[in-house]
């Protein structure tokens, strides 16, 4: 897994290990998803920690494969751009946000169906007491957090062209994200009982959008308390600010250090402009390394 940044690599490893652990425990008659999956908050089996642990559980090979493929494909670029700490914070918050949205949707279903008035529910498996029925509402998967990463990629590199099966031609990232949002929204409103938490996917993207908009207005060039530049300009400022905090004040008067810092800043700006213009894949190995190193500071 050379070339994969720290957080993305560790997330891939943890998810795969948890998936293998699910198999091992199943052979012993223990369903890990019953303990670590996200239950409906009114169910007896709900625990607060499940808002985090559910992100590392998956319902099958296809489920984990596509989630991890997307995490690898887009997470590498986003983490290299933002740095490890920012990327991890974003990923976890998107995942928790997706879980909260899923809980809200389940509560809406609970209220609209008037389930509070019933002691039992008739299901294909037979009549179940209400507490057992509610415990069946269990959500697993990293999809909410991964969809947040997809959104971040689309906002960072809107003009980047990517190939998406089964489309025969590449499309720009911004259109890719819009298409995915439309598909998920249509699926959420038009289908029920397909076993996919579509609203959780949208929730991960919603929380991701809110985080990015918050970061976009938190630091940098302001006019009437709002950032006046583009998201890319904001990213340049963040990288340069992290680097400048590491320079001792005594060095600010040193011509040699100032010249070296200015040259480094200009090189970082050039790399980011190149990504914006031609995409991340256009960078050389050295340019990717420099951008990654600056993102860690």
C-alpha cells in the first residue's frame, strides 16, 4: 500500500479487519453488527458509540468493496491535499452526520406509521413484539463518510475529469457529484425496503458540505465576514498558514530563510494551480510528495 497516505491507509486496513472479524465471529454464532451496527435510538440495543462503530461494519463483500474502492480512489487525493488531521476529522464527522440523519429518517417513519400505538408488528418472519422489531432497524457501512469524501473531491477539483462505469467518456467531477446526489435523492424518495440507507448517504454529503463551507469562511481574506476567494485560494492559505506557524519569529528577519520560505510558498501555489488546471494525476511524484509534506505541517 505504498503511496497511500496514513489515514486513508489505516481506514482501509481497519475496515477490512473488521469485515474479516465479522466472518470469524459469525462462525462462533456471534453477530458483530448487532453490537457495533447503528440501531434506532428508541430500540433497546441502541448505544451512543454505535454512531462511530457502524462506519466500520459492512453487510457483504460487494458493500465493503465499493466503499473501500471509493475511499482509496478519492481519499488519497483529498488527504494529500488537506493533511491527515483535517481529513480524519472530516471523515469521522461525515460518518456521524450520516448516522444522525438516518436516525432522524427512522424516527420520521416511526412517527408517521404511528408505531408507538402498537405492541407488535406483523412482518414476513411473523408477528414480532415492538421492541424486537425496532432492534431490526440496524445500519452498517462507511458509505456516509465515503460520500462526504466524494463531495470534497468534487468541490476541490470540480473540473477534474474522471471515468465512471458504465459511461464511455470521462465527466467532470462537479457533474459526477451532482448526478450522484440526484440518484440518491430519487432512490431515497422513490424506493423503500431495498436495504440501502440512501438518506444516510445524503446526510454524509450534507455534513461534508457544511464543514467545507465553515472552513471556507473561517480564516483568510474576509469581506463582510466572508472569504472572498475561491476554495482553492482558501486551501493555499491554509497550507501556507500551517507552514508559517512553524517558522520561529527570530527567522523572520533572516533574508535567507525568508527567501527560502517565499520560494516554497510559490512552489506550493504552482502545484495547486496545476491541480486545478489539469487534475491531481498531472502531478509528478516529487510534486505529490511536496504537497503531501506541506499538508502534514
